C-alpha cells in the first residue's frame, strides 16, 4: 500500500499540470562541480578502443557498435551503462579523444532515451547519472559546440525534473537516499535551484535518519553499503561549504559515525568482513573514506544497533554477527549467518564467510546466503533464517528477503586481559525448539581463540524423537593452506604471512571439505573448510580451539 501510494504521488507530480512546480526546466549555469571521490581506471578507454565495454563484472564486445545499440547481457550491466559512472575512467585519461568519446556517448544517450521509460529512468539510475554528469560537467561540456552543449543540458534538466517527481518511488533503502543526495547536489550546484533546497534537505535528513542506525551502520546490515553512501555524502558536505551554506549538523555527525563503523568492520588485511551482502572488496573507496576521518583515534567499541561484535588482541581480530535480520524491506541481500564470525591474524585472514557473489555469478546468491556458507552452526542442514518467496516482494525488493531469528543476543566482556563474547539465537526454535549458544574467548596474547557451541532447549530441556545432525562450518580464506595435523583431532593451518595455527575440537568429528569463496573480484574461488559434525538428541556441546603454533 505504501509503495502504491508513493507511485501514485510520483505520477501526479510528473503530470504536466504539476511538473512546473518541481524545479526549473533548464540548466543554464553550473555554480560548482562536485568532486568524484571514486577511483578511476584509465585502462577503460583503451578497452573501448579494443571494442570492449566492461561494466558490473561483465565484458561486452561492441563489434563497431555503440553500447547503447546492444542488448544488455544483464540488468546490472544495463544499470551501470545508463548510470554513466564510467565517465570518471575516461576523464582520467585526459586526452581529447577520450573527451570526444564521452560527449558523443552522452549526446547519443539523450537521443535514444528521450522517453522516460525502462531501466535508464529508474530513480536510482537517474540519480547516479545526474551525479556523474554534474561531477564531470567540465569534461563533458568544455569545448563542445552550442548544439551538443544544449542537448546535454536540456537532457540534464529533464532528468532533474523526473527525479524530483519520482524519488519517492525509489525502493526503500540506499536507492531512495541516493536519489535525495542527487537532488540536493543538483540544487546546490545548478543556478536557479536554491528555492528547492530547504524542502529537499528536510526529506534527505529524514531519510538519512531512517537508513543509518545510531552506531553508524546501515539498516540493511550490509557494511559495504556505507562505502557507496559515504563517497556521495562527502562531496555533498563539501558543496554546502562551497556555497557558504551551513552544513546540517546531522549530516556531519552521521558521516563520522559511518566512517567509524567502517573502521570497526575491517579485518587485519584492511578489507571489510563479509557479512550480509559484502562482496569483492572496494579497497580504493574504503581507503579514500578513511583519509577523511576527522577522528581516527576514536575507536568504536561496539555496534549494538548494527548487531556486530569485535574482539581484538595483539593483532588478532575476530568479528561476529550477533544481530537479527534487518526489516523485511531491507533484507533482500541479508544472509542467514547468525553468530558467524571472521578472523584475521596480523594482515592475513584465517576464517571467512563465503561472501556475496558479483552480478555475473548471481545464480550463486541463494547458496551464498545460506547458513552453511558461514562460519557458524547449521542444524539439520537448514538455515537459521527463512527466505520469503513472494513474487510481489521479489519484484519490489529485487530478491527474496529473509526473516528470523526472532531473538538474537550478544554480550562482550573482558576478563583478566582476555576478551569474551557470549551470544545466542533462536532461529531453530520453530522447527525443533532448540537454540544455538556460542561463546568466543580471545586470549590477551591474541594467539588463542577458544570457542564453545552449544545446542539446548528453548526455556526447557528438549528430547528429540530422533537424533538431529548438525555441522559447524569454519570456512578458510582461499590463501590458507590446510592439512591434517599429527595430533588427534588437530588440523594445521598456514596463512599467507607465514603464521601457523592449529585447530582442534572436542565433541564432534572434524573433516576437511571443499568450499567456495564468492567474494573475490575475479569471481568464485575454490577454497577449503573445516567442518565439525555430530548429532544431537536435544542437548550437545562442541568445544574448539584455534591456537597459533609458530
């Protein structure tokens, strides 16, 4: 009902009798040009010369055609094409030929996509295209003749009008917030748009408070979403300063919280831990963001609203998911990884979740989202969360959202120099009235992590009619070598940095099995996992230790 209401409002506002009220119908003068903080790749221009157009992990061969003439291989590639984020790659080349290519493609887009339909006119795609055209306006427009200049600016004005009407119809989440960022940037950068700023600023701050949790995390619980948002919010803040307008205090405060959260979610190798949709690492963007940190010495101690816990001692870092799934409208990319953890030793990663595959490997996403693809317990070969399969929800959200567990708890304590986490979830209560408890204790030396996984009845003792199988997965980073140790129940692990660790367990049978690491820029990679298997009648406990041996 809410989605229908927003769509109706958007259609009414875009109707001719009301469209004039939204914003100016022309872009006569740019007062400032926002900075594009995303990293550019000059080799992109060379790929175009070779007849290739690679976007969203998919390379398309042009065969002497324009990319706008081709049938898109997938929706991700189409959205990246129409978003024009690739302009920064062409501008990085700095040649007249690259500039001519950019202008030619922009003008061609204005001719082929006058009608406001299809993927090219989705609010999220419009907003990204507006931001790209504004950020690279000098590159697009300088030196062009009056005819080409007018074609691009007229199209930009039409896109601004369209976005002013339809941002309400953007899917709930970062896409709607991104649309408001684009509108506010436009009103700060384009002459004659000033009267719209107060209303858009109020809508933007309202959406920002909904999307960003009090500890700086995103409502989707996907840490990678913060990178894209911060890379847009930092130029927005600078535009306020350049126009000598007061920066909204809520924007400054929220930005600092988001940056602190990104620091909190990093492992020793500098990458984000792979929870709830994190895919291949965006190291360049993350490094850029951390360079803008106004308080790098201020370390976030916990993230209760985002549902993550961090244990750190002497160069060893453990990050654990101790939160419930996000609200349904933000759960399309969430994973069933409750109580899963990742671990790094110095700058090498030891245990990982499998992560989210990129657009070319989207068929792997259901597998990657399952509990078995995370470093946690899987009971009865079922996931701790449930996929909601409903065609309307899938169409609105882009994928099946997840629900459950209903109760998730996590508490971090310090004892005698060690740091401990005690957590539980009830994701299996509806199926078999059992809860999963996990305790992690990281020794003060950082050389020993003790874990206890316990299955027990919910509120009362439970005796199952027949034993139920369980498996505790410990997925290894692809760069970790693994072999059966000399001691009973022991497995020797060697990291990229040469650190040697040993894994052992009591209460379950250990095995080394195949795994797949999805969160790699080159695509899925083969890897290994340690699996502790057993069967429970209603109450079981597995104690395991991973200890450095060198």
